[in-house]
């Protein structure tokens, strides 16, 4: 096995290990509102970035259709 393949395999194993840890330590949602509204704990700056990203993407799609 070559050097690049070995490094890729190690990176893949590390990625899946971190993913497994993140999934097992994840805070569980109690109800649907927690899922959709992040438990109403989303900071203003994150909400603003989400809104602007959605608005720009929708605007660019509509502008392209014109």
C-alpha cells in the first residue's frame, strides 16, 4: 500500500471516530419544537447568518429563472 493510501485510510478512520463520538454525545431533542427551533437557544448571530444565506440563495435561484 502506498503512502497516500495509508494516510487516506488513517484520515478516514479518524473521521469516522470523531463522527461516532459526536453522535453519541449529541443532545437529544425532547419534542418537535426543540428540533425545529434549536430549543430556542440559537444565538442572534447564527440566526442572522442562516437567514441571510437562505435569502441570498433563494434570490439567486429566482433571478436565474427570470
